[in-house]
C-alpha cells in the first residue's frame, strides 16, 4: 500500500496567511499542518509516500519534510501540479509512483486522530471513503444512501445546496489501482477541475464503493474557523494551554 498526500492549491480562503507560505505548512498547534496526514499514514504502516505540491510556495516543502526520514518515512517523493486542476488531477500525478498498488489518499489539510490501520489491512479492492457528520455538509461531497440498504452509497453529490443528510465525504480515501483508469474517463466540472466526486461515483456505479464513518476528531483546516478548531483540539490533546 502506498500513500499519497495532496498538498497543492493556492489556499485562497486563508489569505493573507497563504500569501506567505503554502496552506499545508501553516502551523496546527506545534507542527506544520501536513505533519498530521503524514503521521496518519506512518502509523498505519505506510512509509512509501508521495506528496503532490503546487502553487508559488511549493519549494517550501523541501527544507521541512526533507527526505522524510525524520518523520518515519522510508521513501518520499514529490510531484508538482502545475495548474489548479482539481483533486482528481492531482491524484493522477501519482499513477507511476503507485505503480499498480492500492493507495491511501489524504488531503493535506485534513487532520484526524482516527487510526486507519485496520481499514488499510482489511482493504482488498474498489474504493473506501470515510464519512463524518458535520454542521456544514454543503461544503463537501455528500453521500446519497440506498433507501433499501443504508450500507450502500448510490451517489455522491458535490457541494449540494440542499444536502440530503449531514454526512460529508472527508478528504481520506483508499483506492485500488483502477482509480487511475477512472480519472482518465472523467471530464472537467463547471469550475474546470477534475472532481474526485466524479471518480468516486464511478466506483458507486460499479458497486465497488464502500464507506466507513470516521470516529474521533476530523477537520479539514482549510478555513479560518476550521484551522482554529484544529489548533484548539491538538493543543488540548497535547496538554497545551
């Protein structure tokens, strides 16, 4: 199993902070934000990792992450996303790195204390998405459950104005190698990006999309509010004031 962290983008919702550095390098309590998804992977035994970077501050990652050894990573690679082409496009850059293996994909602004080890070990094929009940599901992809079998997701709606429930698809996924075939089939959305929701819906149509509710803390620290909440949680967890 390989690990892929998607850490590109401009982070415009966090201006002016992200005029100084990449969003994923902003501090969350006592660590750069990206250390949290890296730690999630390493704790699950995933030590071959690619970080997809982009934007004007992409060079800032090197002196912080270095070759990954200090973070418990055996092999660390980087890929550069030239444009704001979406999550699925960013993931496509890791195809050669994954090289026919399955992969855990985490968005670089996601922080969680949930241990994915068991899910990694149990995973066989298809796609697994992690869901979390949130107060603002309209900011995320939202699952539509089968009316006759709530264990099945029949579709994921991308940022719906009227969400059918309060579950959000978090930025944490496990995919088999077919994910890269599906990315090649999708078309850019109205905002000109390749949406990961469209990729997940390919798995849903094939009946190979499964889900798990993410236990414990989870936030995407991509807004001022969620960045603050993330800082508070990790400070309290570490015994900070």
